[in-house]
C-alpha cells in the first residue's frame, strides 16, 4: 500500500507520499511546526492537501502506514520533539490517525540512511565534496548536521544492509580548544550549567556566538553575567548568515567561530565511532553558508587532532545539498532490516 513519510525537526515538518515499491516521493510538503498543535494536526492538514489520484495509490486506499523521522530520542512510547513543543505517544498516534502501521526513528537516523549510497562508492547527486581523502570503504560513515539543533548519526556497512546508529551526539559536552572558545564557554556557563555542542554548532548556536562577540569588550565579567542582546540588537541566525555572506565583520567572525567548533565536534565523532569512510554534513545551516567554509577554520580543526591527525587526514567530507534527504531516509527505513522490529502495527 502507499505510505506517508515525515521528517519532523525543531522548526519544520516535511511530509510526502511514497509507493511501497519505490523510494520516489510525491507531493512533498513543507510545514512550519509553530503553525500546528502537534503531529496529528500537521498530518491531517497534509493529507487533506494530497490530490485524490495520489491518495488512491496502487490499491485505491488512503496511505495508512507512516514512517516518521523525529528530532530527539525515540525509544520510549512518549516522544518529545527536541527544540519544539510537539509530543506524542506512538500507539495513541497510530490509533488517532487510523494507521495500519507506524515507524518512528530519529531524524538523523533518516539522514544517515539517505546517504547510504556513499558506502558503496556512489556519491551521486545531492553531495558536494568539501574535503578530499582516501576513505576506508569497510568503515562507518558519519552523518552530522547543524540546524535548529545538532543531529548526529552513523552508518555501519554490513552485508544485510547499512546499520544506522541512533544517538544524541549533539548533546556531548562542549570542549573549547582556543582562548576565544574558553571565553565563549565561560559566557555560556553564565546561562546554562551544562554547555553542549548543540548550543554552539547550530542556528541558535550561531545567535549565541554573535551575542558573545557583541558584548562590551570593556565591561567586567560581573557586569556581563546576565547580559543578552536587547530586542533591538538581536539578530537571527538567518540575518547573521546573510550579513556574513555579504561582508566581512562580526557576523562573519561568528560564522568562522561556529565552523571551527563544528570541525572539532566532527573530528571527535569520527574518532569515537571510527568513521574512516567519511563524513556528511546535513542540516539547514551549512548549505546556506557554504561559500564561507573554505576561508574558515573548519578544515584545520577537523584535520588537527594531535597524535591521531594522520587518521583524520584521510577522511573525506561531503556537504548534503538534498533538502528532502530526511524524507528519503524515512522511506528507506521501512526496508532496513535493522529497523523492522521498530514498526508498530495495529
């Protein structure tokens, strides 16, 4: 039967229809999470917009199987979307939407599955190479992405198919590497007890870095303790990025600082998981800022890891330019042998 696939992040919800015999997507629809009370409302809105010819599918049925990729932990019955007000109980969602089946996976599990062709050497359309290397084709592939949060996953190549690793790598502790990053860490610790990578390598992270850089440099630390940008001084991540692309200055400095942190975070994950096959950057932030990567500290920070720098020197890095990768990964998850036990059926 036809299936519905969805990719739910902190800001956007994407939906599409797919055939059970093909990975091709139809009626791809982007919605803003803030416009809906939850998954059920967004799903109903999407389904009402699907043309009847697509709804009929191959067996004249409305799509009743949903593969849902969600930002945040998904192992429990109750799923709370990270950086978002949505939450749902899996069995209740299946009952309320009258689904025959529902598969819930982490959004970066879906992202990793969308890039599984790299494991076989088929880079394909939708990938731009950022750093060259000599990949170990038997090793895992890292997939990481700054967006509203910082998603992390990896794919382990196995004969039965790629095994996706689900985790919350964006929540690892921030490890400052330079004097300015140590000052940034101190700035963040006045606002949260637990500073993590996601706080800085993400859209909100770019805003936090900009707030740090635009402090009064002559103010004493005690005067800075509770200081954020005032409403008239605040700049969103989109505004910071647009300004950084247009001209040199403090916004570009903020982007450079974020890229340096991202490079170190990626290197740490490659070392932890052994992702010598390579790394893919996904998410919504980096593709928009791609023209600034080469001049940033990203490559140096990704390659320079002390005694193990020779290992990182051989790891290639790609940028995903496919806006629908999460939806494609959600569809691929239905056919993945290591995720079949996660499919709930009515």
